[in-house]
C-alpha cells in the first residue's frame, strides 16, 4: 500500500492506495497517528482503495474516535465496493462520507 499525505490550510489529506486489510491497516494507522495532536481536520481520500477488511474498519473507527476529540474527519471518493462494506457494517452511519 502506498500512502500519500498532503497538507493545505490546516487540512491533512491522507490518500491510501491499494487494499486496506490486515497487512496494510497498520500503515494507515501509523500515518494518522504520526500527524499527532495538532491534527484538526483529517480527510481520508479513498479513491485508490478498492477493498477494506475488518482491520481497516478498526483503523477508521479508531481515527474517528481520535478526531471526535480533537477535530473532524471525513472520507471522500469512496468506491462502490468499499461503500457497500461501510453500509453493511453500519460504518456509513457513523462516518462523514462525501
């Protein structure tokens, strides 16, 4: 998995590319955690994510809890297969998805 990070006017955009599964979820979690307490607005651009497993869902839930305490988080460019998983698991109801 490749992860690109862009920062612009206080918004951090993290763009994972590939499968978000047991093997790669720790990479995304590390990228989010490395941004630290100064992170106020997090955007996860899922344009390049074609699959998400329960390990990936756990990372999203952890990130959402963190950002609820210190700012905001949203997902953008979610593919149909990933959106189906988010809807089936109820994550679509607790995450801001644009």
